[in-house]
């Protein structure tokens, strides 16, 4: 991934230097196990521990000649170790090293992502609590529906992020496996004890069966989890973009001193950070498709997955880590306009209470069809005048219209009408919902 969308900790994990260091660790652990099993001499292990090293530039130089990265690495290590290096990689095949290394990298990368996700969830929780009772209009199909609160909107994001966290944890468990099983996974040249010792030292479980490679359904699960989390970030940032639209203006990204929104229009304050996250989410979904395509390999293995994984491994994890941190910053610094939310709620002249009135009339014995026609007849008149930009006739908003209709007032008392046309029913369960989301309440 390009530096623009990279953070150091995650990028460092995927560097050539870090990868070769991990390779040397795995090879050394395998040699330690061979010594314990009496297959290799202690002197070889001592030589590797004392002199084992590599030079990244030299490895790449050798690879240019031999066209094989693992052979190039082992050749370079042998240049440091000497004769004892012949016991390195004994009984192993390249995929034993590559797949076990990849599992460690993906496990570590997922841990970084989980930590960044926790920081984002905390920021969302803080904002949700701050705006628990900040009333705004809920929208369906982009159209005013019924009242809600900005805190509930954020609580919905939190709950979804938590589900993604659970998916990530499951994917992490399934990718945290290693394999040191030989050319077609039969342990023909090694006992299973070697694999067990290496994996235990690396904090990995043993893959119960590998076929030279670890089955790629495990990897697909990880990249799908990344893509799903990225889509949740896309959802959050799409909402920020909508709320920042000039006609809405209920919230906006923080605009710092000296920041400029447009090269041509000095007035612009654009949701560029959110748009950035939404664009990067498209890449994550594409990389998930590549991971799925890697599952059906030929026979015990082929190498078609390798080139894709060299790209999507680092790029997906680096990108998602960046997206999480950017979204955390957006939420933490989000500028919220409660008064504008109230203005937008009031813009539809009380139409957001039509559903409550419909239910109230039905409860009094009016058929739902008749109640719907009655309420809609008033709602459409208000809607049409609002849409035309004209004031409501005679100053009658939706509330005034229905209160003046005897067919309604003969069924509903003034107190019952007040309740149907008020915010109270829409806010009465906010605390209960918060308890369910943040504290696991029933």
C-alpha cells in the first residue's frame, strides 16, 4: 500500500526485513525441534544461534539469479552460518515456511486491527452517550420517517462494529495455525512432533491436516472479515457524508484552521476524510474476492494463490488499519449541530407523527385502512404545500389539521392527540436500547 494510506506499525510487519527475520525464527525453531528429536546435532543449532543472520539486499540479489525466494534466503543464511546450515529446512518444503510465516503475520496484523477497532468503538460510544437524547429525524429511503436520536444512530454503529469484532476474533482463531508437514503434508521426512514444537513456540495451533499448504478457506475467512469491517466503516462514513450535505448540515467533519476544501471555491468544506474511507472500502471488498478465488487450488497445491497474497496480505491489513484510525478521528472530532437537527425535524410540519396517529386511531376501533386514508388525506396536503415552498394554509401544520378534524377528535381526546403528536413515544425506550447495546441488557 502507498505511504499515504499506511501506518508504521502495520507497514513494518510486512517489510522484507520483518519477513526474513520471521523466516529465520521459524527455521531456527524447526532446527531446535530436530535437535530434541535427535535428528540434528547440537553443534548445528549452536552455529545458527550464534551466527545466523541474513542481508536483505543479498537475499534479493540471489533471488534474482535463482528465481526462488526461499532458496535465496537459505543460501544467504548459509553464508553466515557455514557447514551447520545444512540442517536448516531439513524435511521441510517452502510452503511450510511461507504458510507458517503468513499465519503469524496475519495473526499479528489482526491483533493490531482489533486494537485499533477498540479505539474506534470507544470513540463511538462516547459520542453516542453525549447525544443519547439529541433528537433528530430518522430517514428511510432518504425521506423523513419518524423521530430518533443521534445517539441511537451512533449506537447502531457501535453494535455493528462489535459484531465485526466477533467475526474478526473467529477469523483470527482459524488463521492462527502453522504447518511443518513436508512436500504433500504426509510428514514423510519429519515427525509430527517437529510441527507441534514449532507452532507452540510461535503461539500457533497445529493445522490438523495440510496438503503442503494450509487450506485457503482459512485465509478467505480473514479477508472476508476485513472486508465486512471495511463495509461497516463505509456505512458510518456514508452517513457522515449525508449529514454534511449543505441541505442537511446536521454534522460535519472537523475543519482545521488553515484547511482548504477546494482549489476553486474558497467556501467549500468537503467530507474528504469520509469519502476517502468509503473509497478504500471498495478495495477491501475486491481483495476479499481474490481471497475466495485462492481457495480452489490444484490437487495438493499450486502457486496461483501466492502472487495474489503477496499483494492482498499487506495491502488489506495496512488499508484497514488506516481506515479504522481515520474513522476514529472523524467520529472523535465530529462537529454536531443539534439545533439544525431540530430544524430539520420540524421542517416537515409534524408529518413525522403520522404513524403514531395512525396507530392511535386503529386502537380506538377504526379499521387500519380507514385510519390510513384519514391520516394520509391531511398528510398529503401538508406535504404538497411544503414541496411547493408555500406556507401551510392558514398556518395549519399537520397537528393543526388533525386537531380540527371532528372525525379524529371524536375518537381521540386532547391528551391522546397530544401524545400521538409528541416526541415522548419515540424517546421512551432510548435508555433501554442503550442498555442492550452497551451493557448487554435484555
